[in-house]
C-alpha cells in the first residue's frame, strides 16, 4: 500500500516507510525498474504517485472495515475468509492490469494476502513471481495440513524475500526445494532520517525544556508492540521524565489516561519530517519493535537520526514467544540495551536510561554510524538486484 494511504490497521507503523523506499527505487537514475501497484483504496485522500510508479486502487469499504476489525489476527475463521476475499479482489484487478501490458514479474509485498494475489496472477500468466514478507512466520510448527499447504504455496514463487533468516530456516524445515529464499534487512533513507543541528530550537517547538529527559515511542499502540506493558509500567511508577507517543492504535485512550500521573503526551500519527524532529528532541527510543534477528523500521529510523534505543530482550513476534533477541542486530549492549519484556523490565529500562543520560547523549554519533552501515544504501541495492533478477527473457 502506498504511503499516506495505509489501512487503519497499519497507521503508525513501518509500512509507510517501506513503501516510500520502494517508490524512491523507481525514481533512481538508471534503476531500470517501474512499479505498477494494485492496492486497497484508503478511506482518506490518496497520495499522487511519483514518476515511475502507478497505483490502481480497489475500493471496498467492507474489506477495509473488516481488515481493521480483525487486524490482530486472532480469529482463525476471519483470517481465512479475509485472506481469500482480499487476495481474490486484488488479483482480479491485477489480472486486468496484466492484460494491458507486458510485465516482467509479479511482486507481492507485505504478507500472505499480497503473496496469494501475486501467486494467482503469476500462475495464470506464467510470470516470475516474488513475495516479500515483513514478518518471520513459523509454519514448520503448524499441523501437517497447514505445512503441506504452505509448502505448495511457497513453491509457486521464483523468489521469496524476507527481512529475517528465520523465514528461510522455516521454509527449509517445511521441505521447500523449488523456491529460492533470501533475506535482506530493510533500509531507511539516512539523508532524510539524520541528526539535526538545532536540537534546542526543536525542543522549544515541542514544548520540551532543555534539561528534561525525553522518551519517545513510535509505532502502533497495540498489544503486539507491547504497549499494554508500557502502560502498566507508567501506571505503577512515577518518573521525572516526559514520554512522547507518536502513532495510533486501539490503546491510545489508555495512554492518554496516564497523563495526570506521568508526563505522557500522545501525539498521534506524525509526518516523516516531524518524526525526524522528535528523534532529535528525544533522549532514547523506548521499546522499539524487535524480532529475533531483525529490528522494526521505526528503530532503524531512530538510530539513523542518532537516537539510542532501549527495548525488549525477547522477540515481539508472538510466533516466537520468549525467544531471545540477537543483541548484535542493534549494536547492543553498547548502542542498545535490552530488558525483560514485562512492566518490570520496562521500569528497569526507564530508570537505567535516566541514570545514563550523559552516556546516552555521547552515543548519538555512534548510533548514527551504525544505522548508516547496517540499514543503509547497500540493503537497497541488494533488494533492487534481487527484483531485477526476475526479469524474464
């Protein structure tokens, strides 16, 4: 889904950032790539696509409403019905597109809905098909029937891309042989997400005193990001600090209710340029999203702006509960500290950060250097090479 048009289920997360990155690939001189996207239409006004990108919207208020209602994926029947209905709807529109023009490949980005639509279109028109998962699935732990279905699903693709090695390991455990699995970290535009020279001025703009310690949370306000545990910590303890929450989600009202006890400010979903300002105004990113071996885009953005991180020491992916996070993915423990994923662990992260204020301030240049090296241009080029390798002869 294109930036500024994300479904309500994704507001406040990294979807916007990644789609922006894809758009930028098509605008590069000599990239040799063009994207024609098919996506569900947003309820709000859509952003005009840039050169090299076109978007064909499928308008369905019912699908948008149901996807939002069942966004947490806890209802198995709804999962199956929405997977089939949404994938089929997107595939029908995409098939119309394919009849108009000769494409080189079909690319599904996001998850199983986009993947199934890409598999349908690629299979009917005999096009190379790729799917790009932004989630580490664990299908090998499912029952025999599910494993068989997923193995056959994977084998419909020429290429499966993940941002985690766990995806490839899971596919190998399923016995997938006909499909190439690769993984590459996402990337962020580190010319946009960057340290700014006027930190004191930015703090005044956001009504933050120069000597105030500021925590920033960026992302969705829901259980999958453990915001409920942040709320429990802030409800049980009073801190001499300001807590900024940039994003949106179902737990927003509970966050706002904390304000009389702690200095909690719920900012809503913010534009990218405002997010850069918040990175520069804050002292630490609190509880950025992490999986076993890869971080969320909001963490990459914050570190590219020079912001140190305090987050969980176990995966936030419910398919890998209590599995330890590889601290090296975020330069830990030097640049990032990891704590138990509990209200008590979040309390420890807050108190430790307050005690390390001067040390955290000194870490900002190193956080920036780490992000540029680990989450920068080389990842984008690797991804571009993967996509263009699909071009049919």
